[in-house]
């Protein structure tokens, strides 16, 4: 007995989780439904070769069209049941186990989830072949045998003399179209839309010659029925009927047929047979019937919309005028994928070929557009084709934001994925005004959604490049730039921007060539990657600016309060507070606390590594961030106190001079301690400059490790939710990466530690920390291009372990008195 447990949240916007015990999954298979679209992810281990991802949309399954708004829940239920049946079909009924062959599992998915609509615009693929004798064999299946229509005589046939044919009712007639006559002048393609049911309401045949009757048509072996090639599409709600049998607007099409010249080759006539109107007593009147067919030239309705056209539409809407007797199918080719730049498309009916009455022009025009044109023109339909996402159908298109579910301009994208084609099916009897504009809000949200992983990787690269500039300036005995200046220098044109922002793109293309992978569209890939790099630098600049303002504000407030506190030392009201501070100072004078104060880096490292390895890596990184923040605050406060003393000395105020002289002794002692403990290569630097450089250096590490901590936030939230379910140690890989990041933050916490990071000369040049940061930045950039930003932890951890190894070698060589080849020449 097969048992399958499913947890389903039937909602268009919610998430559906299917936990399949039969398939022995190591977790929950994720099925994500967004706007009536389901994404099925099959784990890599289950498929044995690679991970499969299936996208199932409302146009991707048979008999589950969402034709009415109130049927949304029913459609979702149908879709979930179909997916559940597909998962159950993967089980071998004899053994009760999943099929071991990947090909057989793929066949099950293809059979159960195959789309009802061909995923290309070449809908009429070759349905004729030739047998061994060379005679033509028709492989297209006709309508069921139980479908019988009354024999139509010649007096009931209609002969269409124009390229456009219209059916407004179920009249039981057959319409003849001469392919050679109507398909001349390049109009060799035939497009047909209808809301009648194939076989039961309408039938289409191709004739080599003109026939006599329906019985002759059935007996002839040379007549080809193409009714089965009518592609059903989701249609909008049926038109409202104020009274039985009345019609207020044209019905929306529910089926489409496209015949190319190759499909009609060898045939002379095309017939469209319409069933008679049903006359069953007691049955409600049928809905409005419609069918429109046209011979047309696809080039007449082709419009190429360039990237410049789309970008200019953000400022002002672009208009396209469609006059009457236009092609039924309009092909709009967008050079930029609508997955990247969604558009707002609106169609307004401006005329429908009906003569106006004797009313005023304005009134007659309003009446024509609101009543008569709705009665004559069927609602437009948009079919959006994307190389990655496939076919999207939007019925009843009057004003809609069109967006396809694709990810263009990525490293893994293929050629052609940067374009989107929209085919508009509009009534040729009517004239329209089409307004096209790029939806700015949709484009911005789509951009962040698609390229968020890429931007995160580029943000780490921007920080590494900024740290590289700081380390390089320290090695050259130059003032260390702030993080704000260092990040801004990444965007300087031409050389910094080209070397840091464009060279990794070329390197990724070189990797694709080495792996024999298809190259992405070069122009769109380079442009979008560059935009993401600029956006990442801007985001880092904003983060640096905000954090720097916070640090400066807190330091100013701290120094102000402390200076006012020292001025009020003789106040009697504060005697009790002085007593409490003296009492607490006794606690801090204990031996353990003295050890902690003397070795703050050791205490921080032990606490962070312990929490990161035993509890969660996010907690260990949080301790590291607190250490960075405290150091930044102390450095700014020391710098602010020095500037305050200098300002007070310049002012001839006696009280200020007394205040300054009171603190000169204690501050000079701190200055001497800092200068003696500092190994700065430039002894002429003042204490304030040293503290400011310490702040800039630690501020950069703070920003880097803050982003690293934020990447662990989702995992940390999930860990909080599992607290009551038992405790398990973090994964070894996470713990190892966390230790490496912590070592990087601790062993490189002071600017003078930069001088200890050095390898022996390689190829005649000494490898120092700035070069390592450059490699880490390039690695993070490539990781962002590959949508795997978590790999930046490998770069940070590698720098941390290398720093630890070099620090050990430094101490051993110092004990043995060996030359310190990794230090700067100024110290050797």
C-alpha cells in the first residue's frame, strides 16, 4: 500500500510543501506556487546526474485553465493533485520503490506534466511524412468517430473572397477559402482564433480540390483535417448577457491555429465548418460565438523594439497605432528580456469600422468605443515567448504588466535568452492604440530579485578591493584611506574600474571556454554585471557612510559626556556615584579581569570560536563584530579627546586651560603607551593620526564581517526555531569557515599586523596582504557571477588560516633570531 503525506496550502500566493516519504527524500521537496505557477525541484541525489527543476504554469497543463476568477482555488487543487499523482507515478507498483533508471523517471515527468501548448511559435510542426513507397501519409489524427454533423449542401456553403474571415454565430455553414488566391502577395500564413470547441463546434480541413459534400470529404484520402491542431488557450470570463440570448460584447478566443505555407503545401482550399446552433429545450442559451481567420504576411506585423526604445519609455510612454485591416498576429520583438525590464502594455480601441450615427462627434465616438466596438472586436490576447521561461499567455489584454519568469544576462544564460517576443492577437476589423512603457517599480523589484546573489558577491569583492587599498597604502608608508574613500576609488574611471570591475568578467568567459560551456550573451552579460557591480559598490558606500556617521555621533556624545563629568567631579550630588564607581573598580582590579583587559584579542577569539563551534557560527561572528565596534569607538574617542584638548589650548579661556592641563598627564601617558606599543613604520605620525588609521582599518574589517554575519542570519533564525526540538552541533564545514573568519578578524585587527603578512619572493616579487586581498576580491566577484556568494567564506577563511600560520612562523623566527623576511625592510 502506497502512503504519501502532503502538506498543502492551497493559495495562489502561498507556498506548497510536499513531504514525500516514498521517495525517501532527506527533507521536504519544495513546490513553490507564485501567481498560479508551480516550481518542482527534484534533489540532485535523486536524479543521480543533476538537479531537475520543473516549472508548471497555468498554460503548462491540460484542462486546468483558470477561466474565471472564482475558480482559482479549484485550479490550484487540480494542479497540486496532478503534481502529487506525478510523484506517485515514480513508484514501481511491483517493488514499491522508485524507478532506479533516470530515463524512466524523466519519461514519467514528461508524460504527466507535458504542456498542452507547444513551447514555440512554430506550432504547426511537420505532421506529414512519407512511407517507404514515397507516397504521402497524413499522421495527424482527426476528430472522434462519434462526432457526426448534418450533411451540408453546396447552397449552404460560403465562399470567402477576402483575406479576413469572420464567424459571428453557430450557423451550420461551411466556408471555403482559396489558398492560392487569398495567400498570394506574400500572405501565405493563416491565423485562426475561435471560442468554439474543436470538433464539436468547429472543424477545419485542407483540400487538394473542391469537394461536393461532407460524405465525400470523409471518404477522400487526400483531405487532411487540421482541427486537432487547434491549440487551446486560457480565455477570460464569458461575456455578460443582460437578457437570454443577448450579447453585449464579443467573446474571448479559447483556441488558436497557425498554418504556415509549408503546412498548406499541396492543398488548394481550406474549409472552416461551423456546427449548427444547439436547440435543446430547457437548456440555457449558449454564450456568444466567434471565430476570426486571416491570411497574412508575418513581416507586416513585425516590430523590433530596441533597448533604447525601452529605456526611453521610462520617461514617456511610446505609442503604436494599428489601423483597421491590420494583421491578426502582431509580432513584437524586444531586444531586452521582459524578465529584466517588465513592460506595461495597454490597448485602447479607437475604431471598429462602423459608421457613426447623427449624434455629436464626441458622443458618437464614445458610443462606438464603449458599445459597438465591444460587440464587434474580440478581446486581445498576448502570447509572450521567452527562451528560458517558455510560453506565457495573457487573455483579455487591455492593460497589463507583462513579465516573464526568466533570468537573462547570467553566466549560465544561453544565446537568445536576452530577448523576448510578444505576439498580439488583435481583431483585424478594429483599430487600436497600443501604449508601451517600462514599469519602473516592477523592473527595480525584478532586478533585485534576479541579481541579489550576484550583488552580494560583488559587495564582498568591493570590500576586499577597499581593504587592498588600505593595506597597499600602509605598505608604502602613506596615510591609510578611510573605507568611504577606498570604496569610492573602486569606481574611478578608467583603470581602477576596468581592472576591478571588468577583468573578472573576462576571466569568467575564459573559464567557460576551458570547461567547454556555452558562452552567455556577451553584451547583456557584461552590461548587467557591470550595473550589479556599480550597485554593489553603492550599497557598500551607503552602509559605510551610515555606520561611520553612527560611530562619529556616538564618539562625540561619549567625549562630551565624559568631559562634562570630569568638570563636575566636585559636585556633592555625585558623591554616591563616585563611591559606586570606586567600589566597582575593585572588581575590575582582580587578577582575572586584569588578564582579560591585557589580552582582549585572546578573550575575543576564545569566546567567538567557542560560540561558533558549539552553538552557532552567527553568534561567534557577532562577538567578532562587537570587538570591531568597540575598537572603532575607542579609537574615535581617543582622537576626539586629542582634538578637544588642542582646541581648548588654542582658546585663551582660563577654565579651559585648567581642564586641559588636568588631563595632559593622563593623556600623555596613554600616548606614550600607544606609541611604544605601536610598530608603525612612521614614527613621526601623531597619536591622533594613528588612532584615526586604526579606526579606518578596523572599520573595514567590521563592514566585511558584518556582511558575513548577515549571510548566516537565515540559518540562525532556523536554529532558533529548532531550540525546543533538541540541540545539534553546527556542521564541521560551517565551524571551520567560522574559525577562519574569526582568525582573519583577530590576527589582522591592528594596522601594524599588515606588515607581518608576507611571503618570500615569488617570481622576483614579494607577495603581501594587498595582493591576497586582490585575489580574494576577484574570487568573490567570480562567485557572485556564479550565483554562489557563500563561497566568499572560503576566501576569508583562507586568509585567516594563512595569517595564523605566518604569525606562528614569525614568533618562532623571532625566538631563534632569524631574519624576518616577511616584514617590511624598514623593520629588518
